[in-house]
C-alpha cells in the first residue's frame, strides 16, 4: 500500500464539529490531505475513550490555532506496510 492510498474516514463527531463551526471547517479545509489524515489517525488511535475525547478537543484547538500537524505524532502507522500487522 502506498502512502497516498491510505485515508482514514472522517469520524462522525469530527464531521459534526466541522459542520457546526465555519472557522474550524475553513482551517480544516486548508490542511493537506496528509495532515488531515494524521490528525484523524492521532485522534482515533487512542485506546481509551477519555484519551480520544482529550485528543478531539486538542485537535479542534490546534487546528483553530493554525497548527498543521498533531504535535509529537510520528505519523500514521497505517500507511506503512510493515505496521499493517498491528491494525485491523
């Protein structure tokens, strides 16, 4: 699988936030496909719902602040064939 072949689906709660907030949607749309994918992967990869909720809140804050990628995230492991065995 090539890097460009993998895209995460936009989670329902993120889509609802984008639909409800024009400023967030505009900033989100300004991100590259890869950057959006990184944010979605970072948010949804949390094992605990509590962590996922914190990441979702931080995603919204960071995107509104103009950040282009999630801080301290090595990148979507789903795009690397060598990591595929660890994911469904």
